[in-house]
């Protein structure tokens, strides 16, 4: 990807730091945030040696086979709104893939973008006391994946046979992010984007399994859930706080926060 200075036409972009190869742009953004880097610093890499995913997973980041980008933000929003930054980033990526690549991806709550049921992109949002880092990994030209993810991962090339201009796509993602982030700051919550998010949600009104990774159930916490079997739920979309609404066999709605679980479509990854 050839990066150029037109990125500075996007109001939120204040600085761009580009690496040929680095450990992880999220790690770099975190280091720089502690040294005072400004809101709107964008970290880009052609290759990552330690690309990070959610839940301590890795994100394959081979040279120039994807977009590997992290945006450092210094938002003034309440901590409970921070997960919504992941959700609005997902909408920005979906919009850009529609505009630039004429694709119709879906969002796998909370942080994956799917194409034809496989993972095309992931978002890793990490927050500290005075910063939020939004990391975006999107497979563009990958032709083959390692055996552990080959059944579940995909790239734009694998789905379309085409090699797109990655910079155009990155630019459009950042433009969309800029617009959505401005609105998010004005509204201070996610309600303005709820309908669009749910319209692009994989598994909406379909059966899903909820896979807990931290079974921290407590009767006093209204957001905690007790899932000790693989109950089947119907996915009813997200609410204005960005939590997922899952309807159980008894028709009761269970509210699930993104930290707690992974979702699986009944018969597949999606
Ligand atoms: C996930 O799949 O759970 C999220 C993947 C996020 C990957 C991106 S690539 C750029 C940024 N740097 C990282 O180390 N991770 C994110």
C-alpha cells in the first residue's frame, strides 16, 4: 500500500506514523500515547510480527497482504461508552467495503467483519486512562491462510479475485470513521447508529450459541449471564448501549456485554 498525505484531508487525522515492519501497531500506539502523542495519530504497518486480536488471539499480518492500522484517540466520553467505538468502527469498515469494493459484508458482534460467512477483518479496541486505540486489521490480498484459520478467514482477493487499491479503502474507512465518531461525540451514545448496525448484523434473528470465556456470573450484576450449557438463543440485535440482546428458549431476553462471550452461528463460524 502506498500511503500519501491526502489522509490529512480527513479532520480526525493529525499525524501518521508508518512502519515497514513492526511488532503491532496497537503496541506502538500505546507506547506513543504514553509519550504524549496527540489525538488522531494513525499508525500504519506493512507487516506486523505480533499482530494482536481480541481475547489474546493473534492476527496474521503478512507483508502487504492487508491493512494494519491503529488510530490513537483521546476521547472525552464516559467509560461505559468506549465499547461503542468498536461498533462504530465496524460500521465504518462495512460502509467503506460497500463503497470501494462493492461488497456486502456483515458484522459479527462485536468486532469482526465477515464476507460470505468468513472473517475478513477484525477490530481490536484497547483503552487506557487517557487514550483509546482502535486497531483495524483487514485482509486484502492474502491468498492462503495458516491451517488453523483457513476455514474461517478470507480476504478481498479470495472472495473477488480482484486486487483493490488498499489505500483507497483505508482512506474511505478513515473518512467514514471520522463522520461516525463526530456524531458519536455529539450524541454521547450509540442510538444514532443502532438501526444501521443491526441491519448489517450477521445472525440477526438467527440461532446463536453463546460461548463464555469468563464465567463471572453474579446475581447482582444485571449484565452478567450464567451459561453453563450451550443453550441456543435467537440473536435480536444490539441495544443503545451496544450490548447484544439474546432471546432464550423461554423468550426472556439476556443482555450480553462484549467482554464476556464469543458468538457462534448454530452451524458455522458466523
Ligand atoms: C481480532 O481479530 O480480534 C482483532 C484483530 C485486530 C488486528 C489489528 S491489525 C492492526 C492492529 N494492530 C494489532 O496488533 N492488532 C490490530
